[in-house]
């Protein structure tokens, strides 16, 4: 059976992705592909759409179409972003977008179990895996627990807590929900406005003391959560 032009273009793009391009690289423009392969623009668009749907390519609004970045399948457990990425063979990276000392709002003070107006450190970061945007994070930390934190390396906070302040995280509570990217988060993560996100809201403890209140928005096209399920209560055999 002779392959359709659409399948032929898709095959060319797949070879290009496998042999020449790397995650995050742009593919040739539609016009370039039309001229090179001598097919219609409709055929090129259909082939690209096939690869977007399969996850091999991703469209970034206003920028173009790119080879999909790394995919992460995460198990729910308490660990740092950097350690989690390295455990999956990816190189973690952090861009500190802002860091400042502020007064705790009602919501923040309740989460950190401190009085409203207490000084806390707010850290805003972009987390990457193999240089591809993975998550946008905002975290709050009690200033009294971490004096001078703003002068420290803010890329791997759990390691800094342990080495500089003798504070070792021991447990956490985490909520996972779906959301859509607003304008700011979309720009930071390089996705379209209202792109799907996985949002992780975490409270982290060292013993009984709250040391972190954080909000992390992960790209839903690059991050999945894996959970092991066990029966609770009497086994009835029904679903």
C-alpha cells in the first residue's frame, strides 16, 4: 500500500525529530516544509497535528512548533524537585524570578501557623528539566527560622535548610488539583494562556514545625503523577 502524502510528511518529521533535533528545538516552518517536500500546506498542517496529538511535538502560542520537552512520571512522595529530576535522568535547573521578605497575609499566616504580619520570605522560581520549563513555584518560609536566607543559594532550598540551618524536612501534606494558566504563568512556562496545569499545594514540616508553604504549577503536558492504591476497610470484592 502506498503511503499517503500526509503519512509521508509525518515520517519525514519523525526522522527529523529522532536524528537531528533535540527537545525544545523548533521544527522547520510550514512554508519551508511545503517547498522542500512539494506538498500542500494543508497536508503539512495535518502531519504536524498528528505529531502534536501523539505528544512528539508541541505548539507554543505566538512562537511556533517545537520538539516536546522531557516527560516526567512522578510518584507522590516528599523530595526536592532537583532530586526528583536527577532520579529520572534529567538535569534540573532553577531560575529565581524574585525573592523578598514580606509580611504574611491571612492565608499565608494560617498555612505557616504564624501570626498575621509575621515576616516571611517569598521565593518565586521557574524549575526546568534538561533546560525545558517544567514548573512555576511560589514558596513562603518563616524568616525567624531562616535568617539570612535571601543571601543564600535559593535553587535547592531543602539542601540549604539542612546544611545551613540544621532544619531537615520530615513530612508534608499535599493537595493536587487541575487548573489553567493565567497570563503570567503562561509566559513563565512558555505555554498558551489557559493551557492545562497540575497544581501542587504543599505544607512541609520539620518535626511539628511548618517550614514551607508552597504552590507549584506543573505543565500538564510534561508532568504526570503516579499513585499506588491499596484497599481501605473490609474487602468486599466490589468495584
